């Protein structure tokens, strides 16, 4: 199965929190983003425990997506208090388009305090197969492969709510070089592929997914500068299913460890391509963790049948996202 993943790490998207235009300057913003990433091949181990696996090949996949978007920001519940004077409400809508999927999304974000954001939103997407790349598929244990499902009759659905705490030390110590920024986000959501209770995959991501409640914890620390390279930082993301039993309906045994927590460590940078902030480039590299197994790992199609015995870190990807504001 070819590997083609289309949604950039939320660390890259998080950068927009520190460079967005104020609602008074531009309440409606239209933009288009183009994201791509390169994935090298890495080896697997059966040794168990925690390990780091090196590269075993030059190529394991590419990522590509184009996302037109629109947002509207307005003042919301503001006051003269320094913690509430810049409160806002933002409505966002976007459509992510890739060679094998399309996924509209919408969200609402409220900032009741300068250090707090509350968000809720949803996504609904469908996919198809093209040139051996599978947009979405349902796992067949008997065939040990992901089988195509019908586009527009099966839908990937995801709804979520999240809370973000954020702080900029530049608000305490004034000066262009004092902006150390930090965020901590917890997101809870429910994902589902309609028309199936089996394990499935979405956007050729090459790892098993299941209907159920999932979580994402994201922690970011960065340094904002008045330079072309306007922000550098390090992001930590923890994610997984709340319940291992989400995989039971597919006869995937507990030995697979359905509630395994994935760890992503992502250094990143943001580059302003012009003085107006209309064009920006985000660049990142990602080190991730995945299950290691007692049995020899052969391919993505047989992975759901293996027995997890540890955690292995590996170099996941290098990528960038270009964003243009209209």
C-alpha cells in the first residue's frame, strides 16, 4: 500500500495563533494553504521495550493537500480588564482537497480570557482510490488487507471540542525580543467511518483506525522574533484512543493495544516571505513513536494482527506548509 498522508501536524497550524491579524484590522480573512511532506522508510524491531529505529530506505511516502479557508473574527465579551480587552470569537470554514480525499470542516473558537481559547468543530470527508493510493478502506481480516469502500456513501466523521491555555512573556516584559510563547491544548473528539464497525484507514495513513473517542494533548514552546524567521519552536503531541475496546468489534485482540498513545516531537519554524504577512512558510521535521511487535513486521496490511511488545521512535517526516492570505 502506498503511503500518502494529507493533514499537517497541528503544531504547524498552531503557529497562526501568534501572527494572525487583529479583528479590527481585517475581520474576514480568506486564505489558501498548500502542504507537503516527505516520509523516509524506517526499520522495525522485535526486541521490545523502548528503542529508536534508524532509516532503512530513502522513500516511504509523500503528503499533499490544498486547503482554501475563510475565517471571521469579532470582539466578544470584551472589557477594560487587561485579561479581557482583546477577547474574540472566530468562525472558521475550510475544505481540504487531496488527490484521493475531500474534507470540509468548520469550527468556532472563543477567547474569554487572554490566556484561554475554547473551540469546537467538526469534519466530514470521503475518499476514493487513485493509482494504487487508497483514500479510505475497511480492513478484512480474512484477506489481511484494506478493501476499498464507496466514495460518497461512506464518510469519515470527526467532531471535537478543545481547550487551549496560551501565554506570551512579551506581555510582561515589553520588547521585540522578549516573546517566548507557550501553549497547552487538550482536545477530545469522536471519530467514525460510516457504514462499518471494522478497523479502517483514512487518507492512506497506513495505520489502523477505529470508531471511538480519541484524545490529543499538544504542548508547544517557541520564540517569536522580528525577523524573516519569525518563530522557532518545539511541539510535543500525545494522542490515542480512550478505550482499547474500540478495536474489539473487528476481532483485533487486546494484544494489539488499541489505546496505545502515540508521541510526536516536532521542531518547527515559521518564515515570513514578505513584510505584509500575506505569505508565510512553515517548516517542520517530526520524530514519532509507534508500536513494536513480537512478530516480524512485514507490511501495513498485516500490522493489525500483530502483538505489541514495546514502543519504537523513528524519524517520521520532513515537510512544509505555504499559506497565502487574500
